[in-house]
């Protein structure tokens, strides 16, 4: 699923390790009926929010900051913040988020 075939290019797995170093927990891998890996999901509950990073492929990553209400809602209006893109870009933006929400 995640591999960097070109020598000298950044290794996306290093960015995933950064998530763990910042308190994200890797959930059990999501697998299809044949046992093939479909997604890696990292979560970090803190304060009144949960940060979620879902890795489907090196270039297909979704992340969101959602309210902490005892359940993770998937509707688009439930997220305070959301992004999609490649591993490196998405993780960089997730790690740049402030710890607490700034509300106007």
C-alpha cells in the first residue's frame, strides 16, 4: 500500500510515524473480505475534538477534526476541519493544527 519506489524521495512512512509521536493511535487495520489491507486509520482524541487520519494509499489520504461526542460522525457538516491529499501534505497539515479550536 505505502511504498516509495524512487530513491531519494521522502518516505511517507516517516510522516505516519510522526503522527504516532504526536499521540495518534493506529487502529486495527481495515481489511476487505479477502484479508487485503484497505486502510490505516490513526486517531487522537484530545480536549473536545478527535483528529482522524485515514490512509487508503500513499496519494489518497483523508483527515478531519470532528467534535468529540462519544461517536465519530461521518457527515460532512460534523467536521470542524477536513483535508484530502497525499500522505506528506495531509500529515504536515494535521500536525500544524492548533491543539485547541479557535472560535470566532
